[in-house]
């Protein structure tokens, strides 16, 4: 039933998929909305054909001017705001959300949320992923609605594990599961790596892209925090930060190269080596699964929750729908983003793209979440492979772990956001590259201090520009 409905949306829109360039605010037609997104061309099948065209069918007289960009759209949002323009319906990242709010770029939605006719009931508000919904509150108001909850997980090649067990029946390595710890990860990475007589890796035990997400994950699992309560001092240069950084360095001998984000998608990137069956385990986001299946439909892989240490923590992200502060049709735009983030369209998001679970708890807990029809164009080209019900345990059940309370009632999933979060993540990226560089002379403690100091310098420079004193920080 779900597949048939979505197919009808797509087929009905196939002949009217004309993209009209962004035209700015100040239109006379108050039933026309401008909608901007970023993504791959095939994602138009959801954002344009299901969301934009579906809303036009739903609301008589409504017209959507749709445009897709790459991620440079974030820079365009800033530029448009400076000249008093902005799309009515804006797709944004949660990491940019607080900056957009602080600069007055997006509209306060609280009056719509609280509206007895147009708004969200208490039940609907509670249905959004709690950790994300809480982060969106700024001084009693919210300025966006969440679309998804992208998560970080442990991918593993089941065939490699099976071969190892056949060759080492007295020393087997079990498939990863929710009980795994850091020690299990280290040991499995060591055992599953194969090195020839010259020291060259024939098979990698572990690999992942070298960027901020693995460090932030391990920091939280070690009991550490990214920021103090005021978000004016980073706490990465702590004992927990040292443990997190040491784990990454420990895993390095068993990985391909711990490449940076610039290597993702290259012929030798961690994703390509894993897709080619050369790597036993890989840390990556929920968005990687459809890409792996396009690259190698026969790959025998599964995904497990992240290993734990002192804490059970899962780093995650989110994309949001917001409305430009310059929109002259905010009520219509609200009706659209409310509909797109409702249960039915949240399920369509998962059904077609499967890059991240929707930010609706009830959808994730539903039977409909456990299979997807995929996305195939009229020529038979598969953009997103279907996920049959029998694959759910291997491919998607792990996603429930982040939104399932632990024995203290706490959710493992967390979204790292703060006014200077991007600066912190840039500093972490640079720190990690130095930490794994051959011939490194600095201690890990020194690298952590330098990364923290670089972020504090940015914060204090910004404060001086606003006529504020530098933050007083004591060395821990």
C-alpha cells in the first residue's frame, strides 16, 4: 500500500518536474512557496516529486518553486539573508540551527506550534526524537521541525567473520552486537587483519574516516563532554578525551589509513574498500548503507550498535525544515513543513532514501519501518535497493538502540550542537590527522590542549569583536 501510494506520486509528477530558479522574497502570489534543498539528483524523487508536488495536490492552488543545490546552499542562506531574502521552505542542518536562530535568519515557529488549529498536539511533539526536540528550544521557542536522526554504527562483513571462524575454530570472533566493548573492538580488529610477509595489509580488520564523529563518540563513551554548561569552553582536553584519542591511535595499525573526509568516495576510501570486501569492520553513518548496496549489491554485510565503554553513547545528527524570516507566506510554509515531518511523509522519507531513520519515534517503532520498497526509476535503474522484512535485523534494527532508554532512563543518542561546534569539529579533525601521522613528536595530551586552545582563541576573538571580555578558563 505504501509503495503504491508513493509510486503514484512519482508517476503523476514525472511530466511536470521542471525546476524553477530561486526568485527571492516579496512575491504577490501568496499561494506560491519557494523550497530549497541539497542532495543527489535522485533525491528529487522524494523532495520534489513526493513532497513538493504532493503538497500542491494536497492544497488547492498551492505552487511550489523547487530548487536543489549541493551543500553550498548553507553559504547561500547566509548571503540571501544579508540582502533580505530567503526561501519559504528551507532544508538546514542541525549544526547550523543555533547560528541561524542567533542571526535572525529563520522564523520563530512557536506561534504555529501552539496554534489550536494549525499546531502540534502534545502527543505529536512528544513523538519527535526527544534529544533532538529538546535541542531545538531556544528561549522558549522552536524555529524548525526535525526530519531525521542520522546515526553512527559499526558495519561488518559477515563473510570475513565466517571465514575466520572456519580457519580458527578454537579462537572464534563473534559477530558484533550491543554487548561489545572497546576491548572487543580492539581484539576483533587485531584478529581479522591479514598482513603478508612484507608487512602489507591484505585484509583490514578495521577502518573508518578520520573526522570528528568517531572522536566525539568515544569521548562520550568514556564519560567525557564536549562543552561546559555555558558552551564557552571545550572539555576535550580531559582524561576522557585522552582515552578517546588513544583508542583511535590504537586502532590505526589495523585500519587501511584512517583517511580524512576528503577520501570518502575515492577508489581507496574506507567505504570503497569495505564495499569491495577488503575490510572486516567499518565505522560509518546510517547514510552509508544504500551507497554500499549500489556499489556491491551482493555484499554480505550487517550493522551493529557501537561498542560501549563506561557509557553507552551514539553520536547522531539531523536535518531540519525551517522557514526563512523573510518569507511573506509563513503560514502556508508552516503547513507544508508540518505535513512533511508528519508520520506519513516521515515514513516516505525512510521508504525511498533509507539514509537515516525519521525523527518520529512512532514511525521507528512501527511495523512499516521494518521494510522499504526502495527507489527505482522508470528505466529500471536502482538508486536505493529495497530492504525486505527479513533483512531488518541485520540492516536496520541497530538504529533502535540510540532511541531506547538505558537502565537509567537515558537515551544513548546525542547530537553535538553548540554556537562554536563547527570550529570545534574543525579543530578535532586537524588534531586527529596529527595524532596518526608517522613520526609524530607531540604527546596526545599536547595535541588535545592545542586543539582546545585553538577553539578558545576563536571564541575569545569573537567576544572581543562584540565588546565582551575573554572567558576565564582554568587548566584542568
